C-alpha cells in the first residue's frame, strides 16, 4: 500500500506541486487580509437606502467628514503656537558692549558735554525696553506668519509668556523706535545704542513643528454619536452627506468589532472560502483555456507572484504613515499588471488574472465597489488600446490613456454620487497621474522578469531581429547565401504567422537565426557555392548527409554561446524536425539498391515542431529552399511545389505536437504560392 501511494505521488508530482502553489498563495493572501468582517449592507451617497429600516446595534461615534478634518487641520496650522527662546546672556553682553563703547566715546568726543552716568542710564534703559519686547532675526520660515499669530516666548527656565507675532521686533523696527522716541539725543549716542543692539530671541522651529505634529495627531476623528436602538435610516430614505457619514461610522465600528470578537474564526473561514474560489476560477481557466501555461509550473508561479506582489503593494500604500495619514490606493500602478502579463502570455490571460487580482484586493480597500469599477475599466481600456510599446512616444501615449481612463471613470462616478461637479476631489486626479507615470516605468521590469523566468518580450525580439547585430552580421559575412535565404524565410514565415494567428515577431526572429549553424561550413551548402566547386563531390553520401545534418547541432551550440533565448533556439532545433536529407538518401539508394538503409543515417535528430510558430518556420524554410531549384516559374509549378512539400510534412507527422490545423495549413499554402509568385515575378496568363 505505501508503495502504491509513493508511485501515485511520483506519477502526479507535477499536479501536486501545482496544487501546493495555489494553496500557498491562498494561505498567504488570507494571512494578509484585514482582520475584520465586512459590513453586510451596500449603499452609495446620493442614492436611496434599499434595505429595511436600520437601527443602531450598539453605541457608536459619528465620524467627521474629510472636509471637516481638513478644515480643523487648516485651522490648527494657522493658529498653532510658534515657540521662541529668550537668551538673557545675549542681553547682558549687549549691555556690557554698550558700556565699553560708551567709555570710548566719552573719552574721545563727549568729555565736555554731558556726564557719563547720564548717558549710561539712558542707553541702558532704552536697550532694556527693547529687549523686554524682544528682537528676532527674520527668516524664510517666518515670512508668511500673520501679525496676530500667537507665539510663546520661553526664557532660560522654560517659563513661557504668550504674545502675538506682531509684538516682536526686528532690528529695523527697533531702530525706528530709537529714532522716533529719542531724536533729541545726540546722534552719536543713538548710533552707539544701535551698534550695541543684538537679537535676543530665536525661533525654535523643531519645537514648533513637533507641537504642530502633536496637535494634528490629536484631532478627533469623530463628533457626536448614536445610541443603541436609535433609528439610523428608513427604507427608501435619501442618503445625504450626514446619513452617509453615520453609515460609514457604523460600518467602521461594525467591522472592527467583528474582527476583535469571537466571530473572527468564522470571518477567517469566510475569507479562506472566497479567496479559494477566486484562485480556483484561475485554476480552471488556465486548465481549460491555456493548457500550455497550466502544465508549466514556472508560469503559474510567475502569475501567482505577480498577483501577490500587487496585493503587498496595496497593503504598503494603505499602511498609516507619519502623523497617521495614508497614501491613496490609486497610487498603486495596477494597470502595470495586465501589461506585464500580456507581454509574455497575451491579452486573454492578462485580463483574467487582472480581474481576479482586483477582486481580491477589493476586500482590503475602502469604497470597494468604486475601486473595482474604476480599476477594471481602466485595465480593459489600457490592455486593448495599447497593443505594443516599441517606441518611446508610445510610452507617453500609454500614460495618457491610463490617466484619461482613471480620471473619466472617477469623475463620472463622483458626479453620480455627489450630484454636481463642484465637490469632486481634484487631488485624486494627481494620484491617477502618479499611477499612470509609474505604470510607464514598469516596462523597465520586463527585462528583469525575462532573466528571472526565461521569458522573451517584443522589445527583446526587436533587438534580436536587427540585422546589424553581431551574430547576424557574422552570418552575412561568412555565409551570405544562407543569410539571404534566412531573410526570405523570415518574410514568408512572418506573413504566414500573421494570417493564422501566431506571433509574427517571434517567428521572424527565429527564422533569421534558424540556419546559423551553417557558418561553420558554409561552402557545403548550395546557396553559398558561388565558384561552381561543390565539396560534396569528394565525399560519400553518408558523409555529406552528416555535414548537412550537423548544421542543426552546430546552430544550437552557437546560439547558446551567444546566449540567445531558449525560444529562439527552439526554432533551430525543430526547423527540420525528423525529416530526411532526401537528395543524399535517394542518391545512396540508387547506387546501393540491395543495401538495407537505416533511416538514422540520413535523418535529422529532431525534435519535431511543438508550437504554431516553429511549424510555420519548417514550412517556410522547406518551400523557400526548394523554390530555388525550380527550372520554370509559373502558377502551376509553384503550386505543385508548395502542395507537395507541405503535404509530405503532414504525412510524416511533423505537426502532430502543434496546435496548427488543416485550415491553417491551407491558408499558409495559399499565402506561400502568392508570395513566391511575387518573388519570382510570375504573372497570371490572361485568357485569350
């Protein structure tokens, strides 16, 4: 029995690992979920209450509106105390300085005018009077302070006295007081007092800011309240601003009480059920719609990690910061998710994963209905409007589309809720702008994901398909005929892929590299023989076949040496499948009629194509190469050539592992015939 279990686990280990991936994701998401229940009533501002009469199930405080809180914050910021420190030492030094300068002045200029004691008493009295008010140094922080703003002046024992800001003096104002009140005095004494005057109070910015932060922290988020059993709202009653705040207050307290009560276990079970169902929908979608991804655990890990990653970003943004404020949830660039997934898996997978992720995140954000509506609309518009981002200008177009999608949906929803446009919070538009900008920067992560998971994006394909890159230039130099052949194959394969729903850029790039193995022995391939000398004339048929076949293995080695992606190497591996080198096989059979020929002597090692794109390349490669040997080019000869080659490949089961259909092959045949006629300038004969 244990052996049977072990064998069963071994046989189904891939499926078991898949289940473990989903279970791990479900557990992690539930762990990250908020620890409270959900309010059971749905409602919107400026709509009617669609449920039965609602009574307060317990006492609760009513939350203040955001406008009320902002008003209080503004009031505190405009009236909070500014702290200044008085420095008695500076005052004493100033008096001493005046006394010293007075002695000098008395000795030099005033010996016969007034006595020194009179000057000393008068000057000291003036300085003390000014210092009693206080002299401060103007600064940028104090430029916009209103005249009646309250300040607290602290002495060296931290004993404070409250004034208005306008009570303080700058040196200029102090000089004016001296000039106005003591003009009868000798100008020399006036100048002496001014020169001795010093700043005796200093603005304490740190203490002022700390006190402001503390005052803002202590702003109450509630006003008034409802008592147990008091009617909150009646069925059919209009939900105005006040009723909406009461309902929001009840919802907030209700969910917190659920999270902290014995109901928590049931809430946890409910969360687990919902999250499991959402992940199960993804599971069955992948299984029934995209088997290729479903059977590749690496791809499932990628999808799940992207989903959880955006959930973590949302939690980070919603976590209180600083003085208790949080960032807006719309700061998270959610539209990056479908763009990133579309890059590697296409629109259908991207849309489904995006919708499931938004549903999961909606359990954590405020105003979940609004959030789901805005995000899904923006995501769909982004996904199906922005098809490729291969130019720098399209990056700005991406940001514009995302911002417009967010903003228009938000404005429309707000008008429905508020009943007019004047109450729309324009600050939200700035969050949308930041989110759109961050979405553009997410394209930088494509390269990282390519390296981590072995994926390939359109940007990488464009770089690889540039015929000026090092490897393709080397192919052109060493095997120019092969290079021209590869270009023709790339053109045929790209158009065929576009016709039957493949990836045109991928198949074009694969076609450019499929014959790079011929660089090691270019003269042995007919397209490179320009001198009329054929080295195969000196070899046996088996040796010639071996050299021809080896270009596949050589191509794989060259590709790996130059670190080409596996998806491109697959085109090199499969472009001949398990076909045979028919020319040398037939020549050998003709010369050795009694010899029992082993297929492996003249057969390519394979594997056969396993995607639609690799199948297209095999067809295009064979047709293009064979077309060069035609002695006469017309509709009939080209049609016969294309039909015979592709039918032979079908009969030899070369496409059994691909999802290509007979209808696709028929379309490809028709396209190849048309293209070859254009290449060889064949004209359809007009009827007589």
